[in-house]
């Protein structure tokens, strides 16, 4: 704020109640579309995702730079975020990634040869919060792209055909399917007893 050449000093005030009118004009220029502040979705007429389409790229870039200036002029805002998560077995997730050599079961991509690190995710087909189990039959190993796409489009997984069905009618069949097929006879004798689920 000091760098804006204002007539009063507002530093130290979390929520300045009164701003000198001539200062307000200066500040307002830097607050186009509220991009410099955490936007209030209720009050925002134009969603931020439509800024460039509504106002053009030049004004949008200006708003983005103004945001940067405002953020640079104030201390970072820290907030405590607490989250409740369903318990999941990280060893199972890691074991599945290892089995598929960190390749996406949909597209087969492995990030390791390019970036030197595994980017494989595990995704629960039937969400844990909706009653899905943390078992391999409910988990698919995916690349970050597919993981995001599956969540964003809320795509449906067809367990019979092993196909992801997207709302735009695109269908993608898993290319790697081993753990969704039945365990071979050679493995069965060593498996724990078949669980009996109460229905
Ligand atoms: Zn993928
Ligand atoms: Zn997921």
C-alpha cells in the first residue's frame, strides 16, 4: 500500500473501515473485478473463468498484474484448513502402482522416463464417501490428467466392459486390466478366504 502514494496510511488495519475518497479512486483502479482480493462468488457478476472472453485479453492481463501488485504489497494470508478424509491403505495404492509400473491404466502413460518421477495416482471408482471400499477391485491406477478428467466430468465406469464413459459420449477402455480379471488358479490356494459380505 505504501507504494501507491496515498494520503493516509492504512497499514496494520485488517479491514480499513474508512478510506479517504481520493485514495479510494486510486485503490479502485487496482481492484478491477476483485481479482486482487479473494473473490466473493455471490457478488461476482462475471465469473473469473470468463474474464478474457468478456473484457478481452488486454484488460484481463491488466487485472492479473494488478492482482500481483496488491499481493506483493501485503503480507501473505494464512488460513487453517482442516479436512476429514476416509482412511485408505497407502500400501495397497503403492502396490498397485508398482504392479502397473506406474503406468496409467487408461492411456498407459508413464511419466518416469520423461520427468524422472512417478506421477501415477490411484482413484476409487466408487467413492469412499459414498460407501465404496478401499479394495483393489475399486481402485484404478491413473495418470494425473485422467484422474482430473474423471473427477471433473464425473464420468461413469462400466465394470462389465471396463470402459470409462464420459458425458460427451467419449468412451475409453482400460488398456491395462490385470487386477480386474479373476485371480488365476495358481494364486487362489494362497489367497485369504473369500469374504462374505452382508447384504
Ligand atoms: Zn492417462
Ligand atoms: Zn480420484
